[in-house]
C-alpha cells in the first residue's frame, strides 16, 4: 500500500515541480556549474560533496533547484519521500514558507502519516539551526563542507571577546 501512496506523491511532484520553478523561482538563475565540474572542486568543499551526492544517487542538476540538493547535504535528509517531506518540515521550522512547501507538507502528511513523529523532529531541528533557507549556496561551493554544516547547525560557534 505504501508503494501506491509513494507513486501518487511522485506523480504529483512530477506535475508540480516545473510549475514551482516557473512561478516561484522565476527571478532565480540556474547555477553556472554542472555535475562534472562540481567533482573537480577541492575534496573537502561543498562543491565536491554536492558533485558526489549527484554521482551517488545518479541525479542530474535541475535548473534553479540546486539549493534544494545542498539542503539535503546540510540537513542529512535522504532522498526518499518520507525524508523529502521531513526536509520540508525542517525548512518550515527554519523560516521558509511558500505555497509549494505548505502543499508538500499537507499532502505528504496525509499520504504518509506514519512518519509524523519524524516530521515533528525535523521541524524542531530546523528551528534550532541558523536560518539558511534563503542562502545562495553557489557562492559557497568552495567552502569547507563540514565547517559550513557545523556553522549552520550552530556547532562550535566562535565567540570573540
């Protein structure tokens, strides 16, 4: 039964993601890098980790949606549907709000309610992270991935006296 529910979510996602990019991302430009170029970044960089993410999952970059894939890396959310929905909850907790996100949360919760505890934990996790949902990560591809991730998760915050 779960397989049918996930297929339905996949169908809805496939039909709505182009509309989302057209209407919610119209001012955003696609990144100037491709998957192969990302793999040429320094080994510990965000760019390299993102390139490895695409290679590992067999994904290609979707124009104007590159930050979404960085969100997977930063949050540790996988790419299965329950984790996709959990990541939307995390982003809501982080301060992001738009119609597409709310629709994904509502539909995802209705279709996969057995993961509601995971969704609530993700929301709370997002509340405790630095607000990163509006960052343009293309300019940060050269940065050390672990340091960037720790900074967003508010680990080892440097205090200057």
